[in-house]
C-alpha cells in the first residue's frame, strides 16, 4: 500500500464478461483516496459487475484492476486478505436472521481477527454506536425496520475498519427519511474515518449531493466521469434522459417498444 499512491482504485482498459457476454469494455477509472464516488446508470448495465471486479469476485478478461496500488489478486488466499480492506454493503443487507444485530456485526471480527471477547464486544458496541444504533444490539433482524437493518449491515461492513467501502444500492427499499439517514451516515463516516467510498445507486438525487465524483455506466462502458456539477450541466441526450428518468431516448430498456429508436430528446 504505497502512501504515494493518490488513488484507492485504478482500472485501466478493463473488460468484464458475464455468462459469455461482454458487459463492460474499455473501462478506465480512477477513484481518489478519501473521496466519495457515485456510480450511476440504468438497470442491468453492469454497475454491480464493476464492484465485483473490485472485490475480485469477477476477474477481468482484459485490462488491470488495482486497489490501493496492488493488482487485485486471483488466488483465494490473497483475495481473502485483500477483502479485509474492503467493506461491502449489499443491496439485500445480507444480515443473518438467526443472529442478533450485535452478533451480525461481530461476525467479520470473529472470522478475521482473534480478539478477547470483551474487546470484541466493545468494538461491536462502538460500531453500532457509529451508526446510531446503540440500543438495538440484542434485537434480531426481523425486529428491526428496513432502515435500521441497513444501518446494522453498514456497521458490519465497517467492523474491520476497511479503508475502502463499496455500497451497492444502499437506499433501495428505504423511505426518503431513512434514505437521508443512510446518505448522511455514509458521508459522515467517509469524512471522519477518511474512507474511500464507492456508491452504486439508481437514486441520483440522493447520491449526487454527497459525491465528489460521478460516473455513469451505460451502453457497455463508462459514458460519463466527472464532478456531480458537470454531470448536472451535461447536455448529452443520454445523460439528460438518465438524470430525468425519461422512458424515451438513447437508453434502450426492456419493454419499451421504442427502445433504441432515434427518438429526439428535448434539448436541455
Ligand atoms: N452471474 C451472472 N451470470 C451471467 N450474467 C450475469 C450475472 N450477473 C449479472 N449478469 C448480467 O450482467 C449484466 C449486468 O448486470 P449487473 O448486475 O452488473 O447490472 P447492474 O447495473 O448492477 O443492474 P441493477 O441496477 O439492476 O442492479 C446484466 O445483463 C446481467 O444479466
Ligand atoms: Mg446491481
């Protein structure tokens, strides 16, 4: 982990295939250390696939993926080691239903660190405290609201103090208030702990305000990479369509009979 490396994540000429199909090609991406990057784009375009390349779950067919200056390894043992440095919050939370909130948060600590039980319990309490859930330690996931469960999952992802956090659709299924709680938590944790955060989301309006960098994935690659302000100001028809959530335009999607048709998009 050379300190001189200003980027937490670097992708160069990356191609990612799934099920024998090219999902993303020619992906060049830099994510600065300590920054928050929003990865946006229509459904099924490869946003989760991009995250899978960062965790080493999916090896690129071409190009290079580096995390903290190191190429993402291929051997299972080296991958396990690298993943200790990456916290992942999955869309479905992934909480184990037969464990309490505290036991869920303790899980990565038990798996990866050998700590005396009182130290472990203290760490778990600190993580739950960090997401504002001091009082739910003994509750089971079914006893939590969706927003609370998401925060427990966030505490679990933070358990090992990973310098890189990946969030895949962290706002899905949450009401606007719970969404606001999660986005402000993500921002606060990123800033106070100096984390590098990558947020994959459909929720453009909620995610852009906390992002330093915005990346849009569409049509098999990265179609935009810049600041949120540059994205908002873009006059590109595809980006305008996506930002406004319009059904007609350059972004084809299933069930749209005009998908792919050269429908004129009103000028910005
Ligand atoms: N394990 C897999 N095997 C084969 N194809 C897959 C697999 N996972 C994803 N795909 C395909 O790869 C493409 C990209 O999927 P991905 O999940 O990365 O999209 P996404 O942008 O995250 O979509 P969403 O916003 O709906 O989560 C899709 O066409 C999907 O069908
Ligand atoms: Mg996805």
